[in-house]
């Protein structure tokens, strides 16, 4: 029986990937380095530390990781102050409906915990979530299953009682590895993500209801 829905944040609740990529580029420009989006998009859905590992593998950065991320956060803050957070259309209404139906809700994101809190509060959806889980605080980031396993545990549920919503290949793989069926959300700004391991792919949250999610979950159980 479906009891919990676990949401990714970046690209699902908030359209943040274009902003994150821009912040990386602004920092790297100071060192005369370009970082193609075709490379960056491979790491959408995982942690900033993983992006940093790739940047270092390709370039000789004259700064520490701590210095880089301090600069990154400053650049990102300027972008937020200028443009704010762009919520994904229709997702707030869906979350509210799921909450009203009594489902336990969680966020399982690769972003830092404090940033998840800030984003969900800014979008006016923070109070709907029973648990907030950051992959920064687990042993292995997505596509490993750790963050989804932890989210289910904190909700007090078996992974088989949950369904996840993800926009990245890494996220879908993470949920699947945790034993949680995953709805893929196609977000053009998240790059050309391979969502084939999702049980279904949706393109608009405005057309998704609690009933649709329940149906997707039941169909998954019948086919598994």
C-alpha cells in the first residue's frame, strides 16, 4: 500500500540547475576556465562534491575546494537575489493535495540540508514535508540508494510503501536501487536525462493528481 511520496528538489520542486551551472561558470571564469554544459549535465542529480571532482580532473585549479565553494555560494546568492527561486509549475498544488490525503512526504535531495530548508520555505511548501533528507549527510550520494533509504526510514516506512519523483538519471537510479518505484519528471532545463528506468515519465505536474500517482503505484505492483 502506498503511504509515502519522496521528492527530489532540484529540477522537481525548483528549477535550479540553470542557476547552479551559471554560478559554476562565473567562478571558473575567474580562472580562465570554461566548463561545457554537456559535461555538467552528467552530474545533475548528484552532489556538488562530485562536480568538483570532475572539474579538478580536467583543470588545474589554483584554489582549495573550500575557497571554490565559498565563491560559488556567493555567486549563487547574487543570482538568487536577482532572480529568486523558480518553482516548478504545478508541483505545489500536487504536494498540497497529497498532504491533504494523508500521505507522508519527504524531500531527498543532493543539496545541503540548510539550502533545502531555504528553498522549500521560499516556495511556501516546507510545512507539507514530514522529513527533509540531504545526500550530503549519507555515506554515498546518488546514484547510490543511501538518501532514499534514509528518507523512507525517517518516514517510518518500508521503501516498498513509497514512490519517488526524480528528474535526473542519477536520481532515478538511486530510487530504483533503494527498491522504490520512481516517476520520472522531464525537465528540459535538467539536460538530456535518461529516465528510461522510471516506471513512467511525466512532463507537466498540472496534469498529475494524487489519483494518478496511486494508479502508477498500483500498476507497478502488478507488473513487478
